[in-house]
């Protein structure tokens, strides 16, 4: 049975405990972290109202820049899957469009999350074994300096109607492309991670927890010491199926010319993955 320990951010052993969990499971779960829960709750509330309005359609996604609103019709299809996920979302970049219908809370969260990311990547750097650390082309926290590719995605999984395509789920099993993903516990459960035992395990979702998972770029840079673990979001059943779910992943993307490994820069790796996913949008 896979165990995802909850690490106290304020503990003197937090960096070591967090990195041990990342190494063993690809996930780290933090409590008492510095991201303000009231800010997160406010974002959940106002963006749910935004997704329930017609205003979202004014910001239809830019097929080149990938900012703006992605409707369920252009939602993602996970790699090796054929059904689109049952979700809609908005992509927030520092340079991208931002709805006038909501406050600047999500932008403030972007800045706070990016700042926290520097600390977490420093923890990973400090707690990588010497032979792993020797692989990094530069300190991990520096890989994000000057990057405007880090993406805040505001996700809305609407209540299920029973009319969903057979086999379609809120988010099919997938790995993330980026360096690290930072995710406050969503408004509803459903997130699961695939363990080394090939079984699915629920990720703790108590409000106030922060979930961090390894992306493919860090797996590549660390020579697979830190695994990019496959995860999914299940469809709820019973009364829970009537509830929407809002989620707020921050995907940390380094500058494109950062060297990940002998095989890849960030840019070449990202472009290869995008070609694989091109049918998804």
C-alpha cells in the first residue's frame, strides 16, 4: 500500500521529508505552507461564477499562444487516450489575457506560487544525491528565473449530467510535462496517483493541503531519480456527481534554452511532447 505522508512545511526536517516523498512516490503533500487559504477559496468562488457565465466565451483560447478559455469542446485528450476529458479551463500567463470579470486574486496567487516554487526547488536541489545533483545543468531554482512560460490553469469540472461520452473521465491518466506542479487541494476529491504497486491511490484532499508532483522535465533532469508519476481525476458518483470541482494547478516551466539532459533542452522536450499531443486541441 502506497503511503503519501503529509509534511509540515514549518518542520525543521521538512526539506528532507518532502524530497523523500517526491523520490519514493513522485508526490509531496504539505500542510502549514505559506499560500493563503482565504485567497485560494476566493479564487475558487469567483472563478466558479465566471465558468457558469457566458463571459468566458469572450476569451476563447488562442491556438498559437494557448492563453485564454478552453471550452469542453477543445479540452484535452490525454496521451494514449481517445476521449476528451470532461472539463473546461482558463490559461493564465503573465503576458496573457485575463478576465475583467474576476479580481486580480489569481494573478496574486501566480506570483506567490512562483515564489514558493523557488523554495521547493531549492529543497529538491539540496536533497538530491551528489550523483543526481551533478546532472543538473544549473541549480533547479534558477531554471525558472526570467521564465514567462509558467502556467496557472484554472480548471472547472462541471457537474456530471449523465450525457457524458461513455468512458470519458474528468481527467484521464497522464503525467505532467513541466518541472514541478503545485496544486492546492481542490474543492472536491477525485485525484488519484498510480503507485509502484500499479494500484491507484487517493491523494489527500483536505482543504488547506498543498499537493506537489514531479513533472517529466524534472524526471529527465534527475535521470529518473525523481519520478513523474501518472495521475488522474475520477468521475464522482452519487450526490457528489452533482457538484462542480474547481482546481488550480500551477505548472512550473523553465526558460526554453535550459539544458535538461544530454538529449534535451526544455524547448526541444516541450516541442516533442506538444507534437505528441497535437491532436488534443
